[in-house]
C-alpha cells in the first residue's frame, strides 16, 4: 500500500464520515462512499468519489474499508450481511465505542479472516485534516503500518498498541477529560451570565487564559504537583469548591457540578494514587 491513488471505501456519511471523505478526496485518494440513507453522497460524487449502492459493493471497491458509523451496534448491523466480502481485506473502524466493544469486534472479524484496526478520532469534523488532528489506532502493527500512510490525510496517525481495545480506552479517557473541562466552562459562563457580567470579555480575557495556564498542571497531575505542592493543598481546594457552591447558590445557577466535584474529586485522586 502507498500514498498514490489508494482505493478507500467509507461506510457512513454522517458529519464525521463526510469530513473523512472530504480530506481523503482532497489528498487524491480514490474514494467510494456508502451511507445507509441515500442522498448524502452528491458533493463527493461531484468531486470524483464513487457512490456504492450496497455495503458489499463498497467493500469490494476498496483496498481499505473505513467504518465511521454511529456506534458499535450500527457497525455490527452494517457488516453482518457483508462479512464474506470483507474476508481477506482490511477494516478500520473509526466509530467511537468502548475498549471491550473494540476487542469483541476484533475477535468477531478475525473469525472471518478480516484484518482489523480499531481507531479513535481525536478531532471534530471541522479539524479533520488539520495539523492538530490525530487518530489513535490499535491492533496488529503491520496492519497499522500499511494503513497509516493512506489515512494520514485525515489526521496524524498514532499507534497505541496491539490490544484492539487500546485506542478506545484512550479515546474515552481523553473525552472524559474534555467533557469535564467543557462542563466546567459552561458552568463558569452560566455564573457570569446569571450575575449580569460581560460574558464575552470573561470568556476571552479570563476563562481562556486561566484554563490555558492550568491545563499543563491538570494534565501532568502528580508530577507537577510535587514541584508546586501548594497547588494541591486539600484544605484550600475544599474551600475553593465550597466557594463555588456559594457563588452558584447566590447566582441561582445549578450547583450540581460543584457538588459532584466536591463529592468525587478526592475519591478520583485516591483512585490514581
Ligand atoms: N462528530 C464528531 O465531532 C466526532 C468526533 C470524534 C468521533 N466521532 C465519532 O464518529 C462516529 C460518527 O459520528 P458522526 O458525527 O458522523 O455522527 P452522525 O452525524 O450522527 O452520523 C451517524 C452515521 O451513522 C449512520 N448510522 C446510524 N445508525 C446506523 C445503522 N443502524 N446502520 C447503518 N448506519 C447507521 C448514519 O446513517 P444515516 O445517514 O442513514 O442515518 C450516519 O452515516 C461516531 O462514532 C462518533 O462518536 C464523532
């Protein structure tokens, strides 16, 4: 496999599948697309893609089949009638799911002689193909080595090990970090908004630089804590959370998030030692 005119079949033209198709076409790949509901392939056909009328034909048209569907159940449902066509070929699953789902899918496909790579997309549709986008992959190293150059146009390929569940594990763990930050940012903005503050100025001049300053400390965790122990003073942090709860109550903003953090923060810290 090389980077010249690879034949890639994409199953799924949702927001992410469309971004993948677009980036691969842009890179000059020969792309075939399939989607459960017809009528979504027009713009890609206009750019040179082929639309397959069935999953079986899509699989047959590609050296590599990429699934980017809603969830694990939809991948199983889509592939089940077409396993005979996948035999001997390579499937890269970029559908999000759990590590166990990825391991079970790998075992199921292995039974049909399918070479399998599990993926986790660390990007959103708008950032696919940009410098920051990266894709986690797990599964046999030789399958990764063949697929990585072909799929590099969607995002920097990063292999995380032979265990097919590895990419999903890191994906879900990283998403957990993102959702925590996102919920915190939403709560912060709700507080400022409820008290009549200037939300835009707060976002730009306070929240963003504050979160950027804290990000390396949050991510590095214990290692950084050793060099800045006062940052992790438990009594100070407990008081901080009490203050956020008070501020939320005063502003009439739901206290659920701060209450949950107060209850669980130390339990989670203990869980990771
Ligand atoms: N969007 C993001 O920001 C993002 C970021 C990282 C990872 N992802 C992951 O990428 C995957 C796709 O996300 P998306 O944003 O493209 O979702 P989406 O816009 O909701 O598209 C879902 C796709 O799955 C198809 N589908 C759903 N149920 C199906 C079934 N039972 N059988 C066959 N096809 C089925 C849909 O087909 P129809 O058109 O027929 O409904 C559509 O093509 C998800 O696993 C998601 O977690 C998304």
